[in-house]
C-alpha cells in the first residue's frame, strides 16, 4: 500500500524510546489476531503510517508516552517496554482508567491508521480503495413499507 | 487603496450569498461578492483518498477551531455546550452539510400565536412557498410527494434516496409503532441533474462530495451567477462595513488575497455570513453613529442565538446493514414535530436517521462507548459493530432567548487581527425535556426495529451546524434587526439574508429556508428598486 502521506521526508520528532513506546502501546491497543488474520497496530507498515501522522502531535503525544512509561515504572519498577507482554495490557488499561481523557488522541491516531491498512480492510470484506470514484451500491429497498404512512391523513398544523 | 464603487456588495459566498447573487443577476447591476475562503477542488476531497476518515479530524473537520485553515476564524465557544460548526469557502457550509433539505412547517412561522412562546415571523409559509420551489429547482431536490406531515406540493425533481438495509430496519420499527416517517427532501441528485452526475453512495457527504451529486452552491448557483456577470472575489475577508454621517452603508474595508487592506464602496450591502459571522461583522462595524455595532439600535444583534440541540440513539443489529456506504440521511420522522403539551414541552423535533459509520468511526465510537476494548478482544467486539449500527438523531427546535448570544471576544482575533466571536449559550429546560423525550422515543423505535443494544448521546456537543436568530426579522425596530423583507431598520441600504434573520428555528435543517429567504429578499430588492432606501 502506498502510504497516504508518502515516504517520511524528515527525522521524527520522537526520541527512539518514544517511538518504541508508541509502537508497543499501539500493539497493545490493537494486537494482531490469527483468528481474523490481521496484524497488530505495531506491525511495520501500520506503525510507519502511524509515525507519519503522529508527527503533527509530537508535543502532546510525546509527553503522553513518557507519562505511560513513568506510570509503568511506578507500578512495575521498570519502564513500559520492560514490562512483560502479559502485563502490558493491564498496565495500559490502568493508566487509561487513571487518566480517562488523556488517551483519546493516541486511540484516535492508532485507529485511523489501523483501519485503513490493506490487510485489515480485506479482513472486513472491504474493497481496498477510497470511496471515490467507484462509489458503492445501496439497495433501493421495499417502498411498500411506506404504505401505512401514505394512508394517514395530513397532520401538520395549518395556519390561517 | 480603493476599488471602483459597485452597485451591490454581497459578503459571504455560502448558501444565502449565492442565492441572492443569482437572484440579482437580472438587474444587470454591478455586483461583487467577497468571500474569505477559496474555491474548492472536489478532486482533493477526503473521499478521493485512503485517509478519508482521518481528514474529518483535520482539514475537513466541521469545527473551525480544529481545522484552523487560513480561511477560518477562531470561535470561542467555551461557554456553550454546543460547539460551532461551519466551513469557510465558496459554497460555505454547503460544502460540508449532509444535504438534508426539508422546509419549515406553516406553524413554525406562528409559534407565538399557536404556542404562546417565542415570536411570530412577519412573513408566513405561503410567502416563502414559491421561493422554496424556485430554490429546489436550482439546487436539485430528491424526495417524494404526498407526505402527510407537510403541506402538499406540485412536484419534486428527483426520486428519493435508496432506503438501504439500514433504512428498512429503522422504518420497520417506526411502522410497528405507527409513527410517521417519510423519505426526506435532500439536495442530492439521485439522477443526472443539470449537468451533475447522480449520487454513487460515497458515504462522505459531510466531508465534501467529490461526485458533485450533493448540491453545494459552488456547483449550483455560483456558476450561473458568475456567467451572469457577478464578480466573486475569493480570499477576501471583510473587516468592517463603513457608514457615512447620514447612517447609510458606504461599503467595506477588507483584507484581500495578498493580505492588503482595501476599501470597496457600494450602494447596497448584503450580509450573508451566517448566524455567527453576521453579528460578528456588525459588532465589529462600530462608528460614532453606531457605537454598539452596525444596525444595532435594538440591542439585538448577536442575541437570540438558536442552535438545534441534537440527541442521537444508536442501535446495534445482528444483521449487516449499510455501514459507510450511502448518504448519511434520507429518512425522517416528524411524529413529534408539532406541539403537544402533554409531553411536557412546547414545539418538537424531527428524527433523522443516520445510516451508518465508516471503519474508523466504528472503532472510535466503540472505544468511547466501552463496547470495544483494548487488547485481544478488540477484534471480536469490533466486528459486532462494523456495518451493524444505525442511528436515529433528533433535531430539536430551539426557542429564542436573549441570553444566548454572540458577542466579540475581548482577546481572541483571527489571523488579520479582527476580533473573533464569543458564544454564550445554555440549553433551556424546554430543550432538555425535549431531548429526554427524543432519547426515550428513539430507543423505543430502534428496539422495535430489532436493535439488540442501544446507546444514546444527548446533547451532542459537536452539533452547532445550524446558526440562527442573531439578527432577527420583525416589523418593530425595537424588537428586531431587519424588517419583513430583510432590510436593516437602522441602515436603509443594508440587507441580511442568512440564518441570523430567523425568528424561530423550527425543527428542521435550515438551509432550504435560508435560501428561500435569500431569494425572497432578492425579489423584494428588485421590486423596490425605485424606492429601495425609503
């Protein structure tokens, strides 16, 4: 898939650790699934897309990633990346519960890139393309369903 | 620097500005329209790319405070539970609207007489009816005659939008309850119309229609108006309207596309900047003659701000529905439109159905509602929602209250240093009761339709699409800003044609009525040219 924003033109505003944190947390929010044959959000291609759109949000998101890392340290005596895979979800969820409004941006960016990945779209029986120019077909439906309403008398309020 | 004087200056190239410009072409007057935004290129709309959903959080957000494009000005809506939505471009907010195009009811013009609240309009439904019909012919409306909830009409240009799986599910529930529903009037071409192609169900109406099936004024009125001689100048932001010692408008000062301040003289000034932009401009146009803002001897410029408080009920179904495919709108129920005081509130609401959500919106909504978790269970839970959700959205009539208002922010300005608008708004008790009723009825309807689960959101915060009432129409100069044909009581060559002149909000989307009013005012100007300033 050609990434919507093209190849990265400049160095990332995120530190190497922040990039690793972003990848790990994204993969915690949406892990891969063999049942549904889909990658996780930390997958190479999906993460590359995420890193591009996260560029514009570096000051807010970088700070959030550091806070999650710090939160993990306070609860596990090690940073988030050092927490076991099994404990990463509970740690991330505990952070979200403690700071419910703070993870909205992170969720938004992860979901935005995840659900436009080719493999994910195919797993949802979506055609891998933008809506335009092909469009979609919507069934016209059974207009006999309108018959009960057609039978009603006018009921709007008339004015002189 | 000044341009040559013009006969008519229109400020704003949206729904109303386009309609009045088109109307005045036949006068052969020199007409110029200044618009702070630019011409849109449909080939750059979100639906043309794979990031089509993400862009609705960015450059195609409904909120000017999120978009922050060059054409946008900030709006301080911190003191309002309903956040302002708009779009600044040739076409205005019709670029982003859903195309839902119902007309007012006759009762909407007589709320004071009928229900003892708000005020009566100085005109009635019959006055506007021919202008509704004219506007429909230019914009192109799809729908169906015979709706018992509305006055009969002669014709509708095109057949209604498809019901789809989602529509059929919803109307089965409404039928079970014996409630009204009807295919809504929509300004969306369901057949080839006036050189435009028919709708191909992109599902991205509210982020611009790349197909050109949805009627925005950049592809309807403006091409005809410009061919007729109207000069449209994009990227020109009006700072203030100027007046002379006789209290007549003399033109404007504006910032042009090069960032230079210019003056443009005009014999007639028509303001079409919407219910937030118009009072902002008038309040920014202070002078010795008008120290409280232009045309504001009543003190009502900016006051009586009306939104349409919205509530939504989502229903989750076991069977797949339409999801992101197809226009968002297409069906409405006006079962609870007219006043029934036994409900505990006056006036009423329209239910619109909202067809479905795209894959990203499904994920974000599911996460926000707690239906879709983080972790391994994400995928199974997500798939219970994807293409299985449809909604009933209630558009509630808002009553005019003077404390709901637009004023000038003391600190915030736009990129040209022009003071930004500040919104103060509170939901009334009447609105709160109406919203509660709508949530209960919407839940009932979706459960009857077969929804296995429902979720409500009330009021919807980012729902300030409809901006009305802030320069209201009336016969009494002490109780209104413009007269019964849209002319300022105070400034005899100043007209206003957008939603700010609304006296009541009705319980329907305002664009059809905004444009009908603009055409009506245009005709009034043409009919009175010989004594327009008397």
